[in-house]
C-alpha cells in the first residue's frame, strides 16, 4: 500500500462550510437583465465603484509595456513605469479626445497620441506639445496630463478602480487571498486568451457558472466526471464559492458505473497513471488520483504542500464580485470575465483565459495572442460551447412579456447572493454585506 503523506501546516484554504445567510426567496426581477435604465444604474453605482481586473502582470513585464482594456464606455491604458510600478490611466488624450493607444498591447518609452503627437511619459505626465506657443490659454501640465485611476496587484493580475475614493484592493477582496494564495496564480502561465462578443446580459453568463443545477441537462457527459449533487456552497460578504468533487461520478446516474468511463481513464493517464492497470472501483478513482499526485509531486516537479487532498482533484470554484469566475484546480485555473456592453443590456463581452502550473525545470510557454471573436466563430471546448449556445436563448426569453423574473432554487443561491451584493451597490450601501 502506498503511504499517504500529510499536507504540511501551511495549508490555508479553508474547507469548512460557511454560515448560511438568509437571502429570502423573492423573484429576481427580469429588468435587471433587460433594462437600459438598470444598466445605467449599474454603471453609475457599481462598475465605477468596484475593483476590476485589467490585465496579467506578465502581459506588461518590462518598463514601457502597456495594455488596454475596456469596461462599459471606458477604455483604460495600463502601463509599466520605469520604476517597475503598474499604473492605469483613462485611455484618452486631453487635447481632442483621441485614444492614446489603439492596440491591445505594446511597448514604448513614452505615450504619444497619434493625432497631433501630444506626448506623455510613463507616469502619465504631459511632456511635449507640438507648437505649444500657439495655445493662448497655455498647456498646464497638471490639468492636461493623463487622468490616473487607482491601481493595485494581486494574484498575478493588475487591478483598477474608477472610484478615486476606492477602498484598498485587499479590503475589497476580503477572504479571497487567504483562500486562493496557496495556488500561486502569479506563477501560472497564461495559455489561452479569448474574448467573445455574446448576445446576452453579463449577468446571464455569470449565472450559468454560479450553479450546477443545469449540469444534468446541458452537460450530461459531465455526470461521468463530477458529483453535481454533493456540492458545498459557501456565501461570504461579497464573494462566494462552491466546492465540486471531480474525478468521480454523479449520484444522478443511479448506480456506480461498472467500467471506468473514458473521461476518468483520461484523467488517470494525464497524471502518469496507467488506466489499464487500475483495478479499484470507480468511486475510488478520485482518492487514487489524490494519493498518486501527492506521492509523485517531487518527480513531476510540482509542489502541492499548500493544498489539501481534495484540492488535488476537485474544482474549488470561486466567484469574485462582480464578474470573475475561477475554476481552480491544482495544476490549472480557468478564469471567466464578463464585461457589460457599453449601451445594450442584451449584449456582453466574455473573456476566457486559461492558466497552467509550469513544473519546475520546464520552460514557460509563450504568451498567447489575444483573440477577439464574434459568437460562434471559435470553439471554446464542448462544455463552454454548450453554455454559449444556450445563453442567447435565455436572454431572448427574459425579454418576453410572459416572463417576470428568476425563480431561484437553493441550488442556485449563489445567484441570489450575487444579486444581494449588486443591490447593495445600487441602493447605495456598497459594502455587499449579508
């Protein structure tokens, strides 16, 4: 029998169940998904008040590296300064309103507007105005430099907040660093970066990943690799999670599969185990994988010492309010970011990034190109494609006069929790406390 090593004391991700808040059982009004007026309230009272991910740190590793991102009506320019600090600016030249940078990313020693060559240094300070003497009113640097917004870093991402009086990022994140720092996201390599324009509200997409109630219907093949019944749901102040057992089978199947399903055989093979030599029950595969990964970590060049055994197989699935979903595993993490359309509540931008742990001694893969595609132009994989096909139909149905709002079950209470947090911002509290 293989000896089971114990996780050292540095494990920090709490696994215990959080207390359940009373969130009520009211219908969630459909207008929150379909109304332009509500979309405008979200922008004014929520999007401009919360911390948002701008880019990965390793997208701008060197001085002069810059990246752009958009949220609602705003374009933001994130720049690595000569001092190594990342700063975020409104991506607009204060001369005639031209965007300073058009491209997704680049490098330059100064930031020069392409229209009239107004030039800014990497701290956003205006340093050159052609024919400056022609401006009778002058060109005061303090007034005409780039407008900077609050910027900080965590988890390998650069974050920004449009609120000049924003609370510190760590206060906003709350329990998230304690829960997720053991995964060391900053050390993971970005391997996929895709933005899809989709015909649904941003919350319609968020909701799809905040519950497993739909798995039995839309993703039947997942019944042979996850337990979608025995799922622990934890609701915190702003953020929430569920812990989904992976590399097992759903109790909805009624009985244990007699043979090892192909999808579980692939999981065994992926870590170096021979599925043909596996003689245990299907219910024991999850534990067998945990034991093997723990015992072979040194040989495989990885360190799982900060993760508990369940984290070696399961999806520790976190939602960071308002728009980040993290499918977190021991060797990879998939992040979804939903962004609102600038003017249409029935559209959104859906960012999908994949991050992988790089074993010790292996070279990091090259940074992938950022792909921006229309809905249906590119496959994101079977499961995500299944969700993507469904969501525009959900959005159309929400606009029906026959539909009043969302009728939420206990399995879907992460959705209700998200709406509680959202409405705290809309109603002016902004703290998202339950």
